[in-house]
C-alpha cells in the first residue's frame, strides 16, 4: 500500500543520504587541535592544526618513525578498511539490496557480505571515542610534558603565572585546546541515519531467508506426507479382498509356467 511504499522510499533515501554525507565528511577537517600557553606563543600561527579522516590515515604512516615500516603500513590499512571503506561499502550494498530485485541465492550471498562489512565497520565507535579522548587530551599532554621536562615545565608555568600572566594565556608551559568541527557533526548525523536504515535492510534479508526456509521445509513435508499416504493406501489395497483376488491369477500363471519348465 501507500504506507509500505513510503517506508521503502524513506529507507532508500536514508541510505543515499548517509552514503553521500559520509563521503563528503571524509575530506574536510573534523576536529582542531590548538597548542596554547608558552608553546602556543612560540609557535604562532602554526599552533593550531586541523585533521580530517583521511589525514588520520595518512598520519599513521609517519606517526612513529622508530617503529617498523610494515607495522605502520598495517595500521594504515586497518584504519582505511574499518573506518573509510567498510562504512561506504555497507551503505552502498544495503542500498543495492533494498532497491534491486535479486534471486533468493543472490540475496543470501548479499546478506552474508553485508553482515561481514557491518562487523568491520567501527565508525560509530571511532566517533564516540574521539569525544572521550578530546576531553582527556589536555591532561594527558600536560602529564607527558611534565615527565619529559623533568619538572622544568611546572616551574616555567609558575613563573609565567607570577610575572607574565597578561602576555601568555593561559599562563602555562603547554595547554591543548581541542574542538569538533562541522564535518564531525555531519559524519555523526550520517551515522545516526545510515546505521538504522542498514539494519532495516539486514532485518528484511533475515525475514526473507526464514520465509524461504519455511517454504522449502513445507514443500518437503508435503511430499513425504503424500508418499506415506500412498504407501498406506497400497497396503490397504493389497490386504483387501479385491486386491488379493487380482493378485491370485498372476501368481497361478507363474506357478503353471514353472511346472511346465520342470
């Protein structure tokens, strides 16, 4: 009916929008990281850096120069596969299954691959962990700076606070300020729309698979019932009086033939 067509169109539109919004949100920066305090004053305009999803993948290749190259390339491939490729392929595959008529065998295979892609899709986990990590980033950075400077950073912060508080804001050795940009919220909205729409498609595939199995089991049960019924009728016919009389002439003929041969 009309409601079913509207529901079908809404799911398809949600998948299309999620796919397009996710692609559009990968290139622009999703969060900014600024260095403030004495280090921020020293760095000047370069104290603020912005990072996109693609930048995050590329930065993995040079994140740790002391680590083996094959290890960093492995991290790069995992990041790209689980955060960039898997969400896009899952949205596209779900949309294809939803709008294109497929045979039962093809839908079964599509359901398997979509479930596999969804298992590797960790984009929503990444978005949540990003918020949690940004909230703790400044405290972690100050702790690392204090350990590396062996206490000199804390002493410099005290001097800045006492004598240069008007020039350095905040009067610390290092303070990190982070913020989420518009591309992050676009990616979050695409995830909140795309995942429910994709799960609707997955549920439809499961229901159709169960219906197909029920139809096959029902057909085989009907065939077995017909065979059993036919066997029972045959036994009843043989044991009946009419059946015995019809079988007797044939038996007598075989007995006469045997005597003649002897």
